[in-house]
C-alpha cells in the first residue's frame, strides 16, 4: 500500500519579485513532487498562487488590496496555475486533477464524505490532485489562511502520514533570523505554547500566510495524527527530504496519538473564536470528565458579541481556556439565560448552550 502525503506550497515560494508565478520555482516544485512519487508516495498538492498567476493576464504589476479585485484576479489565475502545474508534471507522465474546496466544506458531513470519495477515486486512478481554496467565493483564504489550514484539513480527511508545508524560510526559528543573528532553527516541536509567540505574520508581499499560519496548520495536523514538516521550498529535493524525515530539512511537528475528527478540527482551529463563555466548576467538570454538553445553568458570564453557531472559547473559574465549541445562542441571547436551569428556559430555547458534538476539549 502506498504511503500518502499532502504537500502544500505558498504563494511566496512560487512568486517572482514582480508577484507573478516564477517558472523556475514552479518547475523545481513539480520535479520534487515527481521524485517523491517515484519513491512510492501518493501526493496531494495544495498550491496557493491563483492571484499571482492572474496578475500578468490582467496587466497588474502588483498584488491588489481590494477584496473584490483579488477574487476576480484569482478567478482568472486559478485555471492558469493548474494548467502550468499540470504541464510540468505531464513531463513526468503524471496526470493532475483540480479540486477546489473551502474549509467550511469540512463542517458538513455530506460534503465531507463526497470530497473524500473524490480524492480516493483520483488517487486510485493514479491522478495527482491539485487543491486550492475556491478563492472566488472564499475570501478568508486570500486574507488569512494562504491554504495552510486547508492543507491540514485535507491531511486529516485522507489520514495522510505527513503534511509538508513548504514556505520561504527553513522552518521556525527561536527568534526572527532577519534581525537576530543568534536565531537557530527549531528542528522539533514538543510544546506549542512557548513557540507560537515567536511566529509572526506574513513576511511576503505576495502571500497571505506566515509562520503563525504554518504553526496553526502543523498543530491541526498533529491533532489529526499526522506528522508535519515546515521547510523551505528552495531546499534541494525538499519533498523527499521532508517525507523521509531527513535531519535538518526543517521544523518537524510530531503527530499526537489521538486523532480528532475533521469536524472537530474545523471547530478547534479553522475558525477564530468570536467570544468567550465563562463557566462554573461544576460545568467544567461535566465537560472535561463526564462527556456532557454545556447547559445554561453552568454559565457565569459571556464575553463578546457573536451570532448563533459562532465558535466560542470556554473558560473555567481559573480563567483558563479549556474548550472551544459552536454556540447555539447568540451572545445577547446567552446573557439573557445564563445561570438558568433547563426547566426555566423560555419556550423554544435550545436546551444546550454548546452540544457535546460541537465541543472540542483543548490541552
């Protein structure tokens, strides 16, 4: 049985100084992927760069900032990007197929199963899937994710062995190497909390991700039972190096033994929290140890303004965040019923503030 890996490359690793796709960088990526296929790996390629591929076609000399224009450029660039990847991989006798997704597809069970079936069929036929977020309708990718979170969700869906996140740096450093010559590469991550503060935003004028986004994706992968590697796309033979665990190839994030479902990964990591719910000690115990849903009776305070089904953090009496979930009340509605027993709730009100199926316990 072939081993499966998801390889994600960001715009910053494919774009030239002008912001357009660099044929040399694209060619190296495709050659590296083809070499890994020869080693027996099944590869799913998650490739950003639709905007970069669309810039020259529309006469832009730099990346626009208007969201509507960005989406239009992405619509023009997406087929061009996939065509160029397909043409280069065809030289290695590899057939490619395009798959467009958004992270929200993973929240709907029917869509999730359909997408997984499509991937499985493509891989069975020997096709190399090329994945991108549907930039023309999913503006979160263009503004925030640069496909990192999407790649982690795909790795979870397909139960990949490894997620390789290729970027424009060698990996995560102890401090910013651009300003601190003493910065050293973190070759393996054991504890996230102390390291996430080191990661910054996007350092590229052409991409929309950054090391913080890479770390979030690596954390998602680890919680999926998938080993993740953050490495430089310019490293020689980087894909095979990352998949073979070659020493020094980048920053390795080891997989956790317990996997989260795709839906719970989406809840925990793919959406930022819109508010906070403070609960008492009894509710905390019920959630952590008894597998219960959060009820209004256990709510002591509500922070922030959010809508129904928004992701919220759950905080215990010690002020520590210990869970995250989808609220069945708006912030205003929850304030009105906080502390009430279920029998005292107004008619038609949900019995649960957060159902256990929509709740993720955090370490």
